[in-house]
């Protein structure tokens, strides 16, 4: 097994032990790997150049986890699910935009303005109504399920904003998305099926898929990779909005600033809780 394979195996074992309450928290230095994974210490460094992409991990059969000889490989089916679910959501939203644009042709001007404004507001704060995957956020209602409990126990950096900040910021961003999208719609002949607005829907769909990865699957490593797509799509939308109407781009620009902070937070959480693989893994 090469360096990368053993590193992934150690991270996976650490994550299992942390959840079960029996492992060492944190991933502070490489000495952890020689304690938790003694097989790595016996590995010849001449094998580091090996291109082997799988790793054998011995687990306790009584826990129902990997057995002797089980192998971890990249879960390409899961990656494909992310892609098709995002594409399907974009298609559904685009279809809704087509129907709305057609309906607006039969409505009075003021009515079409109200309806389109309401559509942008709903999409800005609840785009997950079109999501194929479960993009809901964990809620602490006093009766936490296992996933929510793990979510609330995640280690966070000292500079992490308090919880009350997040709903306030996201509500503000939702309002900025609504206003800027309406401005673009008005500036582009009140057409919904235009590149800047479709790009916004792609961005929202990518965000919904990321919510599934981060909140439901709890794949912190994959979340780090996914948040890069979220940030890039947001920056692209800001640029397209600015080209359509500079004011719209400036109104939306703060969302990229916040996503930059959020990206740093996601990366820090990943580092503090033990680096999981960036790509989703499965048993061979």
C-alpha cells in the first residue's frame, strides 16, 4: 500500500473511533498514524511510488464494518449521483422558469413583476424544493438523531462565527439574490431564460447538492472539494450579473465574500476533525 492509501485508511479509522467514542480525537501529527496504523510503520518507503489505488483495512467483524481484506476505492457511482442530481435540479428549475415566462405573457405588467419577484425570493431561500437529493439542514429540536448529534459535536476553529450569525447572513444573502436577479430580469427585457439567471439557478443547484454532501452524508473531505464548486459558481454569477447590469453585480458581490469565509471554515473543520478523503470512498 502506498502513502496515500495508508493515510486514507488512518483517517477513516480515526473517524470511526471518534464517532464510537473509543479513538483519539484530532489529527495533530504523523505520530498518530504510527500508533493507530502500525502496519504503516512496517511499510517500506520504497513502495511509496506504487500506483496502487486501494487499501486493505482490518476491522472488527462484530461491528459490521469492513472485514479482513476489504478494500476502499473511489465511489464513482456516488460522484455520478452528485452530477445527475444537480443537472436534474437545473432542468426542473429551468422548466419552471419557462412556464413562468409563458404565464407572464398573459398577466398584467404589475402582476408579472410581483410573480417574478416572488419566484426569485423563493428560489433564493428555498431552492431545495426542486432538489433531487435531501438538501435539508440539521435542526436541534431537542430530539437529535444520530446524524444531527454528530453534526453538533464537530470540532470548529476558535474564529468560527456563533450559530446565530448563520441564519442572519443567509437571509440577507437571499434578499440580495432576489434583488439582483430582479434587476437582471428587468435589464434583459424581462426574460427569464437568459444566461445570467440560468447561471444563478446552476449555482443554487450546486449549493443544494453540497448541502446533501455536508449535512446528510457528513463527508467532510468531499465537502471541501464541493465548496470550491459552490464558490466558483457564485463568482461566475456575480461576473455575469455585472455584465448585464453593474448595479446587480455589486448588489450580489457580498455573497462571494461570505462564501469565501464559509469556504475557509469548511476547510478548517476538515483539518480539525481529521482529514477525510476528498473523493467519496466505498468498499470494493
